[in-house]
């Protein structure tokens, strides 16, 4: 009979891999078309209706690309749509949100020191915030305020900063930053689904009907595409932030995330200026470096150990973790884990070169061992991934004890 936990781990791995692959495809096509659009040359001799063209060389071949100001006179026979990359990225990302943060809410989503929420409430807040994000953003874009792109971007930034702070008031540090990324990514993908593609379909329908397409649809789609371009790099950082406790476990994690959005703007502004042949704005790199140093200072200076819940008593465990503490062999297993793993996974690691618990996971109390039962089972029980290189000499009998302990607890 297959171990359900191992099957779940492989499902998560498969969904994560799909998310990475589709994300690369979406980001690649998005960055390419923004660079192409900015680099178009406008000169005499272009066909009627063509706004500009560009010659490119890649893979041993030459490509001549043209962009129409609104649309060609007739409908092309072969039209390639770039939309599935976006849809697949969001769908796989939402699946990851369910697998990791909803099904593992008591471990990854909820931090009792922040807000002792029931699982259903935490999930409801998560879902509600994603819906709210798109509705608020879309309403602002369609309002008179949205006609000024500069004011609109500043307004969007204020919303993102507010959401960054808000998430840290209800979720764990790692979930807060991850949700800020999901909040932003939902806006980006919804831009494609609800605005960019529908507007392009209106233009296609006009061409088929022999009507002259209204240029406003292309202008609106271009605005949303530009927003996506500037939001991409911060989203990547936020999606990877759960691997870096120095980012998510800081007292100022919301402010760090806010500065990351500014870094995304400065970096993209450099490349957008370069691609549009407006010069190399090297000052943007200096500003980016200054923002990064500010982030480091916010993280390292007043760093808080958000793993403080691990100092709680075993009696404080939630039901999902308490069952592992109730197994007869728990104290012996906890002793093994704390003895073999706490040299690194503790509030004050003793291993040279390690200044904080890897991924923010502490295993120096019985509470922590019960809380991270599944990870201990996977990393040190059924596999020998931890300790790294078995530097603390965990015995095979001890690994077998961990496996037996977890399976008994999971069966309760």
C-alpha cells in the first residue's frame, strides 16, 4: 500500500514543477513582447497601418517583425494567441496555495502569535483578499483616476504596501509574503483573462465583420500589459521568499516587500529604457543597490525570531499536531531530533557559518518537533536528506523510530 504522505509530496512536486515551467513561459513571452514593442523602428516605407518594424537574429536565422498601429486590414489566417502561459501559471500557483497553505494551514498559514485563527477563517481571508485585489484594481483602472498612468501606478503601489502590512497582521511571516505575491499575480493573470484577451477578441471580431477596429481596446490592453511588466520581478521574489527567513521572519517583512516592488520598477525601467533606445539609465542600478542595502538593514538589524511559538508547551499544540505528541515514543523521538538537528535548527545555531535556523525551522523543543512532524518524517525518516551528509550521525534505528512514530500519529 502506498504511503499517502509520499504520494502527496509527489503531487506537490509535480504541481510545483508545472508552475515553474508555465511561469517561465509566461514571463519569457511577456518580457519579449515588451522589449519588441519598445524597440520598434518607425521610418518611411512601412506598409499602410504599420506602426513600426524590427529586424532580429536568433538561432542562426533572421526575423522581420512588424506591428500594426491598430490591426491589419484583413484577418490573418494563422493567428497565435499568447494566453495559456498566463492561465496555466495562475492555475498551478493556486493549486500550490491549496496544497501547501490551505491543507497545511496550521503549519504554514496560521501563526498563533500573530492571529489565532481557525483554519476556515484563514482560508476565507486568503480567498477574499485575492478577489478583493482584482476588483479594487480593476475598478481604479476604469475610473477617471486610471487615465493618468503615473498616478495609477502610485495608487497601485499604495494598495500593495497596505496589503503587505495587512497580510502580516493575520498570517505567518512566510504566508504573508507569499500571499502578497499571489495577490499581485492574480491581478496580472486577471489582466490577461478579463482585459487583454477580450479586447483583442473585440478587434478580431471587427476585422471579421469588415469594421475598422477602435484603437481604445489596444490602448487599454497595452496599459494592463505594462503593469504586468513592472510587477513581474517582485512577484518572483515573493514566490521564492518562503525559502529565506531573513526576509519573511523580520519585524519589517511588510516594509521589505514594499521596497522589493520599488526594486522591480527600477530594474525594469533600466531595461525598458534600453530596449526603447532611450539610453542606459545606470543610475537605476545605484538606486536598486541602495534599496537592496535598505532591505538588508531592515532584515538583519531588528530581526525577530518569528519561530517563538516553538517555545510554547506541548499542551498548546493544535489538534493536528497534538496527535503526534500523544504517541508513546514521542519523547524518545523528540530527544533524537533535538540531539541530531538542533545544532542548526535552533534559535542560536551552533554550527559554524549558520546564523539562523534554515528556512526558519527550529527543532529545539518538543513543541517544535510535533509541529514539524511531517517534515521530519520526509527529511529524516523515509529519506536521508537530513541531517546533510549525516553530519550528526543519525542512526538507521533512529530513522526507523521516526517513521514508526509519524505513521502511528498520522493514523490517530
